[in-house]
C-alpha cells in the first residue's frame, strides 16, 4: 500500500524529475574537471597553488559551502551586484527565491564542489602517464586539442568512467545537504528543489510516515543500483570490443 501511495503521489514524481535534471550536470563536471586537470598537468605557472585552491571546496563540509553560496546568490548578493556593475542587469536574477532557477542554482553549487574530486582523480591519472607519448605528439605538430582527444583521453577512459559512476550516485542519492541548506530546509521555494532524499526526510520527520519513507528509500536504492549495474555492464561490453 505504501508503494501504491508513493507512485500515485505527484510530489514524488516531481522529486524524481529534479534528480534526473541534476544528472545533466555530469557532462559539465566531466568536461570542467578534465580541462582543468590537463592544464594543471601541463604545469602552468602556479599550478601547485591552483591545485590546492581547486580542491578546497571538496574538503569543506557541504553545509559550509552551501551557506556561502546562498549568501552569494541572494538577490542583493555579490553575484548580482557584479552583474549590475557590468551593466548586465537582465542577468541579475532571484537565483534562490525563484522557482524557475532555484534548481539550476543548486546545480551550479554541485558542479563547483563535485568537480574538485574529478580534478584530483584525473590529475592523479595524468601524473602516471608516460610523458614521452604526449611529447612525441607535440613534436609531430599536434595542437592542444589534438593531444587531448587522441593521446590523453584514450588513456584516461577508465578513470573517467569511474568518475561518471560516482557522479551518478551523487546526483541520485547524495544531494540532500545541498538542497536542504539552499532551500531553507524545505526544498523551496515551494517544491522547486525537492529531490527524492528530501521527500524521504519530509515523510519521516515532518509527516511522521515511516512506512512511506521506507518504501521511498527502497525505491531509491533499487533504481540507483540498477542504473549503476547498467553503467558497469556497458563499460564491460565496451572493453570487450
């Protein structure tokens, strides 16, 4: 009966849709992490300092990062003030208070923090590559993009796939802290940032419906497990070919 109630509840499906929308951040995270890690690998001036700065967001607790970001994206916050100073008033939005953009603001925060993990993973893999191969491509006249696409990426396939799997798990089952702090503990404004985790939390804590919360938790676990299984199977089949 609990499963029937959940599957017929519009708010649950709205929460699922928000989680699916957050999956759109994964290609952006991969691209940002990859480009920045390659720049650090090529030892740009001050690369060791940049490496520390880029990884700091991942070291700090999510509530700390979310509170800072919430202050920055307020309607009268620093982000909008800078946009107004640049005469870009049309871009000065109510980033947190508007239901139309609140979820995308949370996505920006997630991309900023979670990309730090990708940078460290990719940079660690790059450090283990044979520099002579990249140098040979450079001597042969390959430009930066050609070296990245034909030399570096094929050797980083495994770690990229691993990062994608980790990111999928994050987007489906580890974004509660982001939306809880950014949405003022309610997934707001309204239900614009409500995700499945917050749906479970509200059912258990605010509505005192442990049966509903348990059933939703089982569904989240099953869907996440199935999706991860499919990703790993697709990877295995790709390796066979």
